[in-house]
C-alpha cells in the first residue's frame, strides 16, 4: 500500500491538531481550506477529507461505467415516458 500515507499527530488541550506537512503537501491543503470529518462506529475510525470546492465537479463522471449499454439521456427519457 505505497499509495497510503500514515502519520500521527497529537490532540492538544483545546482539541486542536496539526496536519503533518507531508500529508498537507500531498493533499494540496492550504490555510483556510475546509475539512469534512466522518466517524465510522463499526470500524471505530475517523476519516478526514478535504471539502471539495465544488461538489458537482467532484462527482462529475461518477458512475459513467453504468451507461455503457444505454446513454443516460435515453434512459431518463424512457423512464419519464413510463410515468
């Protein structure tokens, strides 16, 4: 898993942490960027990711492999006709 970088940081008295420089650099984080936090109760894991500047840009093309056999516009048109 050479593509995963793992490092540690300490939670200080006001629950503040410092993101290690290597991770900040690889994630292209800057001062003022926002982070999304997620807690997985099953795995007992905290997941932190940069908040996308544009969710639509981030999701663009997601699921495109689903529409190999039929263009999405044709599918939507057919579904609407069935209403």
